[in-house]
C-alpha cells in the first residue's frame, strides 16, 4: 500500500469579508461577557471579534487580487451605495452543531444584509463557491460551547461601522488570528452624488 503526500499550497489564504468593531466596542463586548456569563468554553480573543459578511474559504493569490480589484472598481465607480452601519447586539444565542456561543441582532438594519449580499456576489463573480446558508449576522463569543449559559442582565451593545474588511484567518500556535488585509469605506449616500 502506498500513501500519497498531500501538497499544501502556501499561497492559499483562508479569507472572509466582515465588519470590524472599533477597539472600544470590542472591549465593551468583552466586559459584558466577563461580567455576565459563567462557563468554561473557549473564548474568542477580543482582537478577533467581528461580524462575518461572507466566508470565502481557501483563496489563491490571483483570486485575492481579483477580489480586491473588483471592490476597488465598484468603490471608484460609486456603485456601492451602502451607508455606514449601526446595529445593536441584543441577544445571546447558541448553535449546537458548530458549538458556537454568539451575540446576535434581533432587528438587523437592511444595510448589513445588502453588504453581505454584495460580498457574496463579488465572491461568485470571482468563481468562489459559497454555501447557500441563510445569512445570520452575529458576533462569536466562544467556540466549543456545550450549552447556552444562563444570564440575568440584558444585552444592549451598540456597534457602528464606517467600513468593511477582507480578513485572512491565520492559524498560529496560540490559536487563530484574524488579520485585516483590505478595508473599504461605507459612504453616506449624499457623498456619492
């Protein structure tokens, strides 16, 4: 019996589009988490807090360049008329299958869905195969969660975003790190005229 070694292409990057909360907002989320939840799950690093818009998976360097070029062209052509986004994290959720504990948004602004759809379309235009799961805006707090822990205090964490990002997910000995590779502004409609 012979075994074939699988070649790993070091030029492949694990990418996703997302919204990056400001540092003070990340700290507020972390403070609420530490003060209100008691569990022994694997916490997501505060620096990694984000709201995913579209997960792309493994992408080669050429496709990465094309993704950036596609969005740059749209931005220059002012076709992306999505204003800065404000939303409120106001509920705690648990997904049993991926074992994720997350903060969710009950009343999510349409701009977030529009931006997620835009990112999805850009990925498809660049021949990236995506899953067709329904988009659920959320911020992951913990991985390897086993249950929804009890909590007493209400959740009301306002976030605002004036840009969206293309992230790279990098595995390190200390765990996964999310690095912002590119960032594009969300412009008020009046600035596009």
